[in-house]
């Protein structure tokens, strides 16, 4: 990661948040919890911003390219490398219908991408202040109880980063910071 000048504190925080969400959310799917999927998610979280090394603009595309072609990743299983590269690619920007269709072909990838997108959105400011206190899951919703979230990242998580969440987990995404008031709570 040093080679690509990844913002290590941000990457580690996003990985930590992703793994915190992994077990409760993946348990909602009809697939067994798998350490390989967990490792793919963690690795993608650590490398999702590697593309900044090439250029800030389109860094998600550059991250995908670097993960696919870097010398360090060539010993990985091709399917694992492609999963990690794909997750890094889908971590950013809105998900238009075409990208949602691509992701929906593999429900596990869709779920992992949704988790990474939420985790990255929670640390949009790259200041590692957000912590997930609790995850409430019902038959219709998933609510994250968090602390440390600022208004701008909150809006971004709800408007952009939560795209794909409902398709992946068949539940509405909610977020709440009990220390703040007057913020939107749902997508």
C-alpha cells in the first residue's frame, strides 16, 4: 500500500467499519458466511483508494486497474483478484442502472459492494471519527446507530453511498446519530 501512497488511517478505518457490518448484514443473505468473502471485503477496503496514486479523477477506475495488474496481486487467485478489483471500482460515485445490473448478477458481490460503499461514506471526511454503536435489523430495515458523523457525509451516505443497499439486502437503509438532530434518517 505504501507504494501507492494510500491514506492508511482512512483505509484501515474503512476496513474496520466494513468488517463490523459484514457478519450482521451477510447473515441476511442465503449464503454461508465465508472467510474468503470477508478477506476480499477487507482487502478491497484497504486498497479502494489506491487509484489516487494515478489520478484523483476516476480513482475508482485506477484502483481497479492497479489491483488487477499490480505485481503484488498476480499470485492471488484470478477470481479473488477480480472480486477485490470490482469492489474497489464500485466503491465510488452513484450507481446508475447499468452498474446495478452488473452487480446484481452476483448477489454476494452486490452485498459486499454495498457494505464497502456505506463504510467509505461513513469516513468521507477521512478523519476516522465515526463509530458504529449498534446495528438494528428488522424485516424491513437496517438501521445503523453511529456517533461522530457530520452533516455533509451524512447526506452523502444517504443519497449516494446507500445506492445498491436495498437491492442487496432487501431492506431500507436508515442511519441515526443520537447526538445529532434534524438530519434525514432514511433513504
